[in-house]
C-alpha cells in the first residue's frame, strides 16, 4: 500500500452523532476529540507524515454562542491536556487559521504547543482553527502586497500560505457523508484525492483510516497529465 504522505480530514458529524442520541451537540464534540486523540496515533502508526484536521472553520462563528464558546473551551483544554503526551510521542504541532482572532486562552495554549514541539521529528499535526481556504488565500495575497510584489505567480501564493513548508495533502477525508469541501484547503487541495466516509467523526476508527489509505493507494493520480506506465 502506498501510504499518503499528507492526510487532511474534515472531521464532520459530531452534532448529528449527538442529536441522534438525544444528547447536546457539545457531547458530540467531546466524543470527536476522543476520536482525534486516537487518530493522531493511528496516523503515526500507519507512517503518515502529516496529518491536518479541520477543527473550527472561519464560518463556524455563525453557530449559537453556546456551541462556539463550548468548542473554544474544549479545544483550549485539549491543547493543554494533550501537550505532554504529544511531545513524548515526538509529534510536531502546527496551527492554521486566523489564530489572532480566537480567545486568548486558546491562542496561548496553541502557541505553547507549537513552540514546545517545534523541533520534534515525528508526525506533523496541524490543527485548523478559525480556518478558511479563501481567508488563507486572501491573507497570502495581502502579505505579498505588503512585501511590494508587483505581480503574483502561483509559487508566490504557495510560499505565503500559513504553513508553506508543509506539502500539499495527498488524501482528503470527510466523515459524515457530505460531498462538499466547506472552504477547506482550497489552494493546497487542488489535486487531493477525496474519500468520503459515511460514519460521523466520533465513530471513525484506525480501521477506517487504514481503509481510506488503501482506497487512496488504488487511485491513479495524473495532475492533469497522463497516467504513468
Ligand atoms: C464538525 O461537526 C465539527 C465542527 C464543525 C466544529 P459538526 O458540528 O459540523 O456536526 P454536524 O455536521 O452538525 O453533524
Ligand atoms: C466543516 O464542517 C468544518 C469543520 C469540520 C470544522 P461544517 O459542518 O462547518 O460544514 P458545512 O456547514 O456542513 O458545509
Ligand atoms: Mg457539520
């Protein structure tokens, strides 16, 4: 099996998972966090070099305040609680998104995680928070304007994204069945292979990740050219 170097995941379906059980949506988000802890280790075990997950979109502020506040608290607490184990496992933490706009406690917890693990050589785990694909491209263009670029080439955009050193995702997984992109990695995902899983995120397992990678390894990537051989 050809293991994808970089897997990106749209972790969707936490709310539906909870609602189907008559539970508050935030319980679904808590279960989703439990899943994520396992999946980071699973990805590492499979030999995936980069794992990028969509945890909160730039558009998710449109949700009720209670859900938004609960999510911010959950993510901040998780960032604090998980740091030691992540560091022990040689995981390198990154973030993507307009981090300066999230509550300070969350921003500080994330910055500590990134700083503490920056020299680790294991899997690179990127948490996308207040992330929008369009916003990322706009931010890159504004950086280029500030640098005085007279005109813009594709390489200029690529090298001014939030994490320009991270390769583009090979495999993009979305859980909970929706066949849409929801403003995730618009630039980097131009040639990603898509796998949509019907299960909601809280039910996603190591085996599901392995199956998605297996499906990926059967795909023929062409990047606009012709298949090799
Ligand atoms: C994904 O689950 C997590 C976030 C967007 C924060 P949802 O909360 O979107 O779950 P559904 O789509 O309502 O089931
Ligand atoms: C995408 O899911 C964002 C995250 C998983 C964080 P959404 O649930 O926000 O996407 P839509 O609204 O169904 O497109
Ligand atoms: Mg959703």
